């Protein structure tokens, strides 16, 4: 466990692959030149400033005074970073699943949508709580800090059930100087992939959603998202397979087809490359 930086990341198909780890950080939002993913539950507490993400096919903004919780297996990237004060916590998904959350809450966390709630959903001083975690999550009181983190996540999920907010979008951030219209085109394409990844889809199908020539649309997508349309499609399928392995009793063979893979060999090859283990090993480890 570390509180300053996760393990040295790898790069696969334009996406930074980070190992799951218990990790905490506080400070300005970092500049990210490509998306990253990791098999953790990520908690972002925005004290000052704002976070703008490209996440799961949409632009998502987390304003000051709000908390965002999401499964970080979906590639996500900060865009147009603002100076501010943000607290980050990564909790390995295996740890979160050991909390025995209600099935509906687990399903909510494993979707491609962040859960966003005001900090008032968490009673007390969340900033002071986070400061205690910076030492306790990597010291002798990890168990106590994790119980507190679990309570925070449960309260946010309860607030979400009582008053669903959906995505929070705002402003027109740019990515590396790209015009807002270009970002919207890419968001539309990514949304289409996120909704259709279980079906056979081609680059032409994706480009057609924004009425652009396929070559131009594919280049625009790669420039902004940091990976190809094909790479993003594979990641959506692998993330869905991870979700099904955790939450259902379907066989590994059934899950491969349900996630959109055309063959078991393709499923095993891509899953092992992205998750560094077989589907069966992943299920056993998290259960």
C-alpha cells in the first residue's frame, strides 16, 4: 500500500494500466495526456476547483463541494484541469466486495456512471476525515480507516438511491486545444460504443453517429481519448465481463459471449492481456 503513488503503470492500447492498490492523494488535479484504468473503487472529494472527466462516453463534471465514487476499470481521463484542492482515494475492488454491500449498491458501483453526491451526504468534516486516512490507510490503523471509508461510500450510495442525480455535466472544457464541438463528437461516439459494445459494430457504424468520414472520426477519437475505437470497444467488453464475473453465476463461456466477444479464444486472449489473469482466476480472486 502506498499513499503517494500507485505502482509503476503499464501502457496498453493507449491506456495506462495501473495495478489495484490502497492509495490516497491530495492536491491539484493532475494533467493527464491519456486515459487510465485500475481495478479499484475511486473516491474523489472536490474541496475547491472542479474535475472534468471524459468517462464512459460522456463528459462528467464534479463541482466543488461534491464527492464522486466510481469503478475505475472504465478508462477515464481528466481534461482541462483546474487548479484546486481534491482528495483521491483508491480502494481495491476486492476489498469493496468484502463489505457485503446490498446487491443494488454493487450493481450501481459497477456501472459506467460515477455516483456524484454533495459532501453534505457525509456527516462531519470530510476534509479532516481524509487527513486522518492519509496516515491511517498506510499505518497501523488501516482497518479503522477502511471502516470509515466504507461508511462514506454507503452514505453516498444511500443519498444516490434517495435522490438520483445522474451525470453532472457543465461548461465546455477542451482537450489539448480541441474545440468543444470535437469533444462532443468524441463523447457521442464513445456513448454509442458504451451502449452497443455487445453487438458487432464497425468503425463506419461509429463514425455514422456523428456524420463524419470514418478516417477523420477515427483519428479524432484516438487524439482525444488516447486509444483507438477498437481499443475502447475491447475495454468496454472486458469491463462488462469483469462485472458479470463478479455479480452473476454465469459460466465463463456464457460471459464471454454476453460481453460481446465473438469467440472464447478472443475473450481469453484480451481478458488476460488487460487483467493479467484468466477470467476464472479473476472470479476466484474477487469472490
